[in-house]
């Protein structure tokens, strides 16, 4: 008998049965239930969907970032009681004069604490802070990374399954939405910055199209027909929100929200000290609601009312729950892949895989007879391992992923060919039983096979680590295919040989090439 311990046989059988169960369970549930969302999923190129490219508004980001530099600088000067004047904002820098130049000691270090890449120059009484292009790019890239998380949260709350979200360059986000044929609503949700703030309103002001004094400004409502005189400085920021959801008040859709501890205290104080006044809820410089404060509101929660439809209230709740985008995003490109094109891709992948299997099967049987038949059965089992593994990790199968599976077809039989050719050499140069010769063949080519698979595995790992989108999909199936083929060779193939060949007194000329 082949040197194959019983525990290896048992392990092989258990994994084969488990793989069949996983694949069968997923296939069955997909056939009988349209709501089943588990298991292996198809990518955009296979089931159709929408492809969006979001790009950051670079100019708005530069202005916002420079304003944050200004706010930090003024706060630092005020905190240290440093007197200054002639504070001027430029396109990419700010400058001011120290009234008392002797106060500049340590100022350079404190200003650099905001960002070590700022260029701070102090000459006599003139202080200049410059933001370089590289600093802007680095900060914008960081803002895009944070924006990706907000985008992901917004998409997840719409119920869209398995979106692909990745960064491209320093100011773009690629979003792929399998199964979404009409991206209009998604574009609206993803393109809204959702910067929420709460402002006190001067109800006695009359809108005349000009700016107000004393820290107030005019902001139009979402219907564009009404304008409110709101306090420029917000009372509460949207960052203090911890939850938001659709609710109904007297059968009218509203948005219920809850603040964190800090926001709850602020909200209670504002409502306590401003009973009878109005509090405007402003999102993206538009007043969406301006309710009257009738009493102190404790508990840190409240509602946003307005002329909402259920869909509008739900959309607003999604935006608030996911948080505001660090930088405005605009949809600069969109494509829709129809399900018909996706099915065409599936058919092409299946046909190519089937042709590949047939050619490999015929080749192995013609050249290696019964040993070739063993390799073919192991190849089918190997494919089951790959599908089961992709199913268990909830992977998204794409067309390049199918290409990765097809590639492993040839690589899987390569190892068997090495073993069988080595067996031919062993038969010519050695004496011994069939079991001993086949066992020696497996053992003596193992290092060669392992070395070959490891080099390919390292390449696939680099593709996965540094690639994106379709490249990563290809890498995932290649990695799983390599691991599955190694297991199939060392366990499944040896088990099959043990079962079908070694229990029979067959000579080599009956099972392989003479």
C-alpha cells in the first residue's frame, strides 16, 4: 500500500465532503430564494451594475484647509496672548505682523505643530505661513481615504451588496455597484457632502440679498424661496450626531436624531436659553428645517421636520448617519453595465473553462491512462475546493477571477505530470513495488513542486497587495487555486491512487505509459 496514513485519508474525505456541501448549499439557496445574499457573489462585469468615478473639488478643499490653518494660527496666538495685526489670506498662504516682535520665541514650533510640512517664515515682525502643493496633495489624499469610509457607510445603508470602493490617485474614488442599474439615486447620495450644522436664527431680519452684520448671514432654504438670517458660527456641529433614522410624527415623515454626550449638553443649553427663538438645521449651506424652540430639550435627541417625502427623509437619515464627507465629491464619470453583457461574459468564461477542462482531460488520459484519469478526478475536486473557498470568504467573482481559475487548471495538472514522469524514471532505474515507486515519485518531486508554487504564490500576493479591482480579483483566485492544487496533489491524488490502483495487482503498462 502507498505510504498514506489513515488520518490523511480521513482529512481528505472530510474536506471533499465539506466542499461539496458548501458549493451545493450556496447553489441551492440561490435557486430557491431570490433574497439569499450569502456565499459567492458576482462582480460588476458578470451581473451588471453601475460604475462611478468620484472626484474631489480641489479648490474647495484648498480653501477649507487654508481656513483651518488660519483658525489654528489665530487660536494659538490668542492662547499665548500674542498681539498681531494685518492678518491677510492669500491663495496658498497667510501672513500677519507681530505688534511685539519679542513674542516670536517658540512661535515657529507651535505653528508647525499643525502640520510639519507647512513652510513657516518669521522675519522681524512679519510672519508668513505657506501651504505647498505637495502638502495640499498629501492632505487631500488623506481626506479621500476618510471619504471612502463615509461613502462605504452610505452605500451599505442603502442595502447595496458587495460594492467595490477604491482610491485612484490622490483625488478620485472608484465605486462599482453590482446589480444597480440606475445610479441616479446613488449619485445623489454619494455626491452630497452632508455637512450638518445647527444655527440660531434672527427671526426679525428681512432678506434683502446683502450680508448681515454682527455675526449673521443669509442662507436660503432648500426650496430656494425662503432665506433665513442665521448666526455664522454654528451652535452644534454634525460631528456630535451619533445616530439618525426615519421616523413619523402624526403620519408625517421626519428624521429622528441623537447627539453624543457633548452634543446633548450643548443642545440642552441652547434650547434652555433660547425658548421662543428658531434653530436652523443647515446642510451644505442650505436650511433644511428651522423649527421654533418651545422648551428645553434634554436627553440629547430631537427631530428634523420639513416637507419631506418618505424617500427624502430616508435619504437624509442615511446621509446624517454615515457622516459628512471631508471634501466635496462630484461624479465625473459613470457607466452602466447591463445584465445581458454580464451574462455574455459568464457564458464566455464558462465555455473557455469547459474547453480547457476537455483538452486537459483528453491529454492526461491519452498520455497517462489510469494515472491521467486520477489526475482528472483530482482536478475536478480541486475546482470544488476553489469554489468552496471563494464561497466561504464571501468573495466577489469577476471575469479576471474566472481567468485565474482557468489558469490553475493547467498549473494543477503540471504537478501531476512531474510526479508521473518521475515515476517513469523510477521504474526504469529502480526496483520495488508499485506502491514504493509511486511514493518515491511523490516525495522526490515535492520540493520542485513546492518551489514552483511558492514563486507563483509570492507573485500573486504582490498583485493582491499592490493591485486593485480586477487585478486583486485575479490574484485572489490564483492564490486559492495554488493552495488547493497543492492539497489536491499531496492528499487527493494519493488517496485516489491508493483506492483505485494499489488495491489491484496492476502492472505499470496497464495504468500508465509503457
